C-alpha cells in the first residue's frame, strides 16, 4: 500500500496545511517517507461534524452489527500483512516478535469487545415493573439501559503503536460502546497509524456504517489535539501518555462550556515489595526475573517496575548483587523515539547526580543513537522520604530505584507516602502473609492492580483486569483502560418511565428479546 | 431532645468560633433557636482526620454489618418521633404530610441500600481463572472487586431537609459503598440536621463502628464547605444545589493536587413535549395535571416542569386556557427560605419584564412574607431560540414557560438547543408515536430520564431510576444520585493478580462464600 501522508476523515483522505511530520527510525535517526500533512481546526471541524452526524445511527446499531464491525476491523488489520509489521518496527525500533505479538493482542482485543457487545452486560439493563396496587402510591414502570456518551477523542502513546493506538484499547472500547471515534495519530508512528486507519475505514465501508464513525487526524498535540478536545461534539477523551500531556487535556476538557470526562493513563512507578521470607528463599530468582521485567521492551511500559522496596537484610544484599550482575549483562535496546531516549537519559542522570542515590549498575552501552542503557539505583527510605522528587520520578525506560527500609513499619510508611499507581507487587512466601496482609489496605488505596509473585509488565486483556488507579496513575480511578470493563467509560444511564413498548429500545422490551442479563426489581437474572 | 447548636464530629459535640447560623421559619420570617456555631478549618481537619482513621476498617465491614448499620440509622430516625417532623416543618415551611412522606422516603432509602449492600452486585466481582496451559502464554489468575473510594463530603439542598440531607441519598449511598461521610449541614435546616445527625451518631455507636464514619459540620459554604472539599482525605463529593454552588465545588476539586470526582446535581428546566394527538384528545386533563406538578411543593423540585413545548394549534390554546385558570386558582405556598423566595421573585420578574414573553397567569397572592405566587408564561420558539438566557433560565419555584412552535421540525430544533436535563417528558397518544420516536434520540442525548404521560416530579427510589443527566443538569452524566445505582459513584475497581486465597478479600474467594452474582470468564453467574 502506498502511504499517502494524509488524514483520514470519514471515507475521505484529506491533506493538511503543513507537511512536516516525519516518522524517525530510532535505530539510525533517519526520517521515514512520506511526510505527513498536519491539520488544524478545519480538519477537527470536519471530523467532528461527521462523527456527530454518525452518532445517533451508530449507537443504535444492533449488538450483532456492532460486534461484526469490530471483528471486521481485526480482519482488515490482519489483511495488511507484513507491511504493517515492518512499518511498525521501523517507526518504533521494537523487534518483530513484539510487534507481531502486539498485532495479535490488538486483534484479540477487538474480538473480545465484539463478544462483550454481544453479551450485552454493558447495557446494565434494570427493570422495575409498575406496581399499580402499591400503597400509599402506585409505582410507575421504570427501565434503565446505558447509552453511548457521544464521539470520543483518542490519543495513543508511542509505546504501543498498535494495541493502544488507532485501533487499540481506547478506540475498541469506545466503538464497542457505540461512540464514533476521532483519533489523533501519534507523530512517532504515522505510517503504522495510516495503515491501521485505512483498515478501519474499510471496515466502516464494508459494514455499511455511517462514515463518521471513524476519523484519523495528523497534527500537533498542542494545536490539533487541544482543538479536538475543545470541540463541543466530542463527549469524552481517551489518552495514554505523559502526566504533562494528560493534565493539559484535563484542563481543556474541564474548561469547556460542557465539561467532559478525560480518561488519561499517565504516570506510575509501580512499587514492588520484597518480603523477608521470599527474599530469604529465592533472592536470586526474584532478582533475575525483576531485571527481565525491568528491561523488557527497553523498559518502555506504563507498568515497568520503577521502585523496589524491602527491609535491609543479607538477603536483600544478595538480591542487589544478582540484580546488579543481570543489569550489567543486559543488552542495549533501541528506544521508541529520540525524545524518549533523551528524557530517559535525563532521568537517569538525575538519579546519578543525586547525592543520596547510589548507582548499583548500568547495562550494556548500545551502538545505536537512541539505545537504552539499563540503570539500577539504590537509596534508603529516609532519603527517599526526604525528597519528594524521588517519590514521584517516573523515568520512562529500563531504570529502577531500590529503597532500603530499616523496618517493616518504615516500609509501610513509605508505601503510604506514594502517589497513586497502576500496580503494586508483592513478593511473598508463606511466612510473609501476615505482614503482606497488613500492607494490603494501603495498596488497595494506592493502586488499581495488586499482584503477587510476578511482575507488573504484561497486562492481560480480560474481564477482571484493572489498568487504572488513583491520580496521577490516571485521571479517573473509577475505571480501567485495559480489559472489557473499559467499555463503561463511554456509557451513561438513561431511565425510561412508562414508555409504550413501541418507543422503548428493544433491550428493554418485556420479553428480553436480546437475551441479556437484567436486574429485575433488584434481582439478577443471568 | 435539646438542640445544642454544635457540630457533631465522630461521637463528639464540638462548638465553633461563630454563633450566627439561625434557621428562619419562612412562614413568618422569625429566627428559630438555638443559634448554630459555625466551624472552620479546625473542625474540617478534625472530622476528616477521624473519617480517614475510620476508612480502612469501615470499608471492610461485612455486608451484613454494613446493612444493619443503614437499617439502624433508619430506626433511629424514626425513633426521634414527632419532634423531627415539627422542626423540619418549622425550618422549611413544608406541610406535615410532605415531611412525613419525606421521612418515610429517607428511611425507605436507607433500607433499600441495606438490601443493595447485602445483594453484593455493587462489588462487580469478576474472576478470570488462571489458564496455565494457554498458548503462547499462560494466563495468571485475575480477580476484580470494587472498593470504596474514601471519605465523602456531602452537601444537601434546602428542598429535601430529610431525603437529600444529613442521612439522605448521597450519605446513604456513600455509607453503603463503605465510605465515611462528612456532611456540611445546610444552614436552612440546622435543627433538622442536628436531630438526624444525632440519630446517625447513635447508630454508629450502637453498631460498634469507628466513630469517624460520620460527622456533621456547621459553617458557611464558601469557607467551611470549600475547606472540606480541599481536604486531601476527602475522595469524592456529593452535592445537590445551585449551578453556581456546584461549579464552585467542581473547581476546588479539580484544583487539588489529587483531583477528585464531584457529583453535583445542579440545574434543570425539565422540558415537557405536548404532542398533537394527545393535546387534541385531552388538553384539559394534561393542563390540570401539569399545574398540579408545577405547583406541588411550591414548585421547589429539581424536576419541576419549567418548560412546555408544543406546536401551535387550537388544542394548545385550550391547554393554555385551562392551565391559566388552574394557575390562577392555585394557592400561595410558603417557600423554603427568604433567599429562595427572593430568587424566585427575581426570576419571575425577568420573565415578566421580557419584551418577548407574555404572562399567561399568576397564582393567588399569599399572606406570608415568603409565599410563592405561581407563574405561567408563554413565548414563541423563534423568540426562545433568539435569547440564550430563556433557554437556560431555571426559576426555582412554581414558574413555567410555554414555548409555541410553528412546526414539529421547529420543536425538534428547540429540543436540540436545550442544555442537559434531568428529565424530558412526552405527552403522547397512539397517533403521536412516530413523531415522538423521531424525537427520542435527541432526548436520550439531553436527559437522564424520559417519561411518557406523567410528570417529572415524584422521583421513585428504585433500581432503574436515573436522577442525573448531561451537564449542567449534573456535573457527571455517568451516574444517578437517586436509586440503588447511586452507590457506584463511590466505588473504584481493584484487580488482584495471583494472590493466595489468604490475602484475597472473601468476595473473591473461590467458593463464592458471599453468594453473590459474579462474572466468571465473562459469563454471568447470578
């Protein structure tokens, strides 16, 4: 497929007024053709107009129609073939198995949402039948379902060019909910975005849906992105990226005449707690698997384990020795973009130059211009507590800080001081259960996911997943951006009182024609 | 019971630094004893400290313990007896049957939430069991439940001194979710608040709960209220009141280092659509029941029908004639506070003095200083569309505006121009179904509840109710403040990955010991 370097608005291909967005191959710093034409207010207006025009029809498509649409997107993405894998590799520096795996995850995610749409749980149907004989007042017939909130603006990150980009988790869940989607393409992978965008365009056409269900815009985040969030036809925002980027969108969304929800997944250092018996029993194994998680994908995951907490002990020294050796052996890996690499270097330097932080180990130096050299640092809990910057510092990449605590109480105190997190990890054996149990209430208040004897990287796309957490991990702790529950972000309840069946949506008809789980008079009918 | 005029913080009674809050009997303008001592930052700090200290224990009370607590509050409120009814009548000007009915609703609401807590649907339990044999990667065990968000600040309105005040819908749903509650007493009914607050205090003690589960503070909204929302231990806000008050709290909540959700129910004019055949068949009956809804409780309901839309026709003239006569006959009723009465008069005068608005009728003049004289006005759709103030004007009280449209298309156009609403009402007969159906998508986008052939006043407390809607009806259209779904406002999901059963909350144990509905591998088990 010849890449055109233009925005996709509905079924159209639309040029912009600039031509200065190039993907960079981070392995060699070279520009990749073609240049992408950045749009502005005019393109936002066109895309949002089409999205708005499509909204009422799209949100009332049948469960089956919408599920087939999601499945068709997956099929069309697979049909692109190796061109997609190669372009994504060139634009991201990520290796082939990772991109192939991510393509599988992206398509699997779309198919999961298709099954979620069909099951209809998301409608949250509640029926309280009329009680005409009730005293002192009769009850009228009341029925509730959830409806789509409206067109959604999606901003993906650089680190998942497929699974959290154009047809990734935010788009899939919004489309599943019945919301048209306007994606702002990430400038780090414009070609991958165009390929996937055209696959979605084809699916829209193939399924006979209104064209405005999907658009893909190129442009600067500050201008086009802000204009998109400010457009009154946009009713929610999905974002994965930096704290600075997320809070800027939150501000715009809250300043609108009609404020709208922003689901921003932003910042997390993902504390790992190593308990004494686990450390005693298997410090080496924990250290090796830790470094595996730390350096996976050059550490470029939201769930990268950036903070390790443990009580001072000989076993902790063993952990540090083994981790140090593993980090030193770790190969350099190309980072996603020159900017990501520069930020990583700056973050590592802040630790290196910090008077109270000791460098434990650095990984292998790379030969490429944007290679990640892993880094492990160490400090004490009292130093960590004394410097707020240390508590908040997310260094995006394979960098982690081990905090040595003088006691279990101090460890718990450090945990209480942490900001909101996506994950919290426990390494525990039988004898650690009591102290781990005492820490759980703190972790439940701090994190969206708590895991034992594993590592936070590797986020399963399923029904029970929570990829979310208190601020600043996300802007809205009431939700998840990964897994089937993500659909609820783009829905709101509507109650229908005493409506004749002819006006009721079929989800609420008496005979349960959609065969979905309902709450009838407060009792669950599966 | 002797009223003490002080804040209730945990089990303590705490004076403040001012003594200038008096209830006013709106029927005669007289101050009611005792004066209430207003608190400030110190009282906020004390209450939030106790709430925070209580949080972890309270949120892990068993379903049964928490349900019994809610039921005990109801029993204690009933045990106050007639003193509560008389004080609420004196402070609100509302008649005895209304206050008695509201007490019943308040206690019924608490008992409904007790049943909701026991049923455990709110936990939203999801279990994705481990799949160790899955290819290419095994799946770990993942389980999700919802947990309470944290202490909640509650601000009630003047118009429901019981059902939306100290132990009203916001408090009941927050306590049901496992959140301690700090209520800022409404200065219009401080004595009613104290009586109910002491009933909750007793229930906390009786149930052996940590005292910080409940506090009640007196003070000014601007100072104490803002300090409460700014306190970092408060994690969500429930508010019912004016748009100005709600948006001020939203701003404070968003400006915190950790922004928190504000559930503000604010402003709605509740459009009513009269369709031609319904009007032809029963203009008189619709007009009479309309005026009944309009003047009920002196029109002091969030769901008061403040806007009536219909296409010009002789039947609409009949409606107007009959409504005019009914308004003229309508008796004056004491309004809630001097301020409410003054705002009502100002709002009515804005309509009266508007060059393009015709006065259809005024109700009977009252003899009390704060009586509501009902008012009905009329204008055309073109005038309505030409003046944004007319589209947004909520006059709190028995005042409504009839907008005459030249065609069905114009009526739909007007509907599209409306802001977000709590309700939208259709009066329809068989022949109106097609045009009503065409209007539904607009109404679904605009309102939280759509009702047919009834009136929006009278909000049933049940499972399917939605008392919510797009901004500015509320600050968050994804929820409801009335009905059992209100509990979800104060919950967030937490995922537990690979945790040994000894660390898992019992809601997530394998054998389903709580016997609750669960989603297992995406399949609903009732």
